[in-house]
């Protein structure tokens, strides 16, 4: 029973071996975009740091 399951899994893996999903941008760019977005959110948060004390 286990041999047939393993054989089926190997056959399925071999069939999908040629399918490769390419990223639209390099992986490092995802990290840089995420970092830039988080820095932008940090700056927005920092801009409103003393709004509560003014009123």
C-alpha cells in the first residue's frame, strides 16, 4: 500500500518537474520594497506622534 502511494507521489513530482514559476522581479527587490514600505509607515506614524498632546 505504501509503495503505491510513494510511487504515485514520485510520478506526480516528475510530471511537474518542468513547471517553474518565475518571479516578476528579483527576490531582493521584494525585501527592499517591503523595507521601503515599512519605513514609509514609520515616517507617517512619527509625523503624528504629538497630535494628542496639542489638543
